[in-house]
């Protein structure tokens, strides 16, 4: 096994290639998990406080406007610019701007509004009649979310998260430009800078495989959830 790991493919050791792939999976996995948490909160705020939503009033309108503007502003900034711009914030939170863990700060900040908009669209697929029936039965906001809104749109939300995960994979590759590690760092350091075209092609193939796996798993889970509705 050690002999295989120390052998080289296109000028780099297999051990280095596997390490960088693990870093990419680490960034995508944790970035998606944390980003989904914040993105879902933002999406619920947008759905519940929008015009005709469950929560109405002046405070709800202000909250909706603030969240809506925040989501639109962050989504309009290219990730590579966001990555560099918030380096002081990354250093403040993580103590460094280098490494896969530090890269989670810009990745989460980038993907949360992106997922919020995707999840908002999924949640809006829930029929207004279902929400009205829930309110008629005396359900509070938490019960509407837990027992009506989420179960009715879970399959669509999985597809939204699948799309978000693929977008996050692309962003994690760009994180390699500032020392975030992963396949992007491998492409830049050992591929582009050393004009190693075969290695760059290999990293593209690896990313394509990751995308296909994410899409396959997301589609399979979504179909299963829709079938049990």
C-alpha cells in the first residue's frame, strides 16, 4: 500500500492526490452542512414574512426586505472576490486564512444565500391550501414548519441542496488560489504553474466524477422522498 501511495501519477504522488481530494470533500461536506443550516433559516424567513405569508406586520416586512437585500447582495459577488475581500474576517474567526478549515468561512458565507434562494423556491412549492388548513387547525409557526411546510417540500429541497453542493464544489476549487487546499490547489500549484497539462486534465476528471456522484445521490434521495409522500 505504501509503495502505491509513494508512486507518482503525472508528476505527483498518489498520497498527495488523495489528500487533496479528501480536503475537497471536507470543504464541501462541512460547507454544505453549515451553509444549509443558515440557508434554511434565511429561506424560512423569506417564505414566512413575504407578502401573504404566515407572519405579517411592519416588523415582518422590514425583516423580509433586509434578508432579501442581503441574499441578493452576497449572491451578486463572485466567489473569488468574496474570498479575498473577507480575509480579515476569516483571520479573525479562524486565526488564519490558510487551509481547508479557514476556507470554510468564505464558503459558508457564499453558499448560505445561494441555498437560501434555492430552498425558498422549494418551500414555495407547498400549496397555500395546506398552510391555510394548518392555520385553521390552530397550528403555530413552528408546527406549520415542522409538520406541513418541510414534509411537503422535502424532495424538492434535496434537489436544491444537490444543486448547491455542486456549486460549492466549484467554489472549493477556487479556494485553492488562496491556500485553501483541495483539488483547486493541486491544479494551481502542480498543474498550471508547472504547465502540467495532463495533471490539470486529471483534476477536471476528478471534479466531473464528484459532480456525477453528487447528482446521482441527490436525485435518488429526492425520488425516494417524493415516492413516499
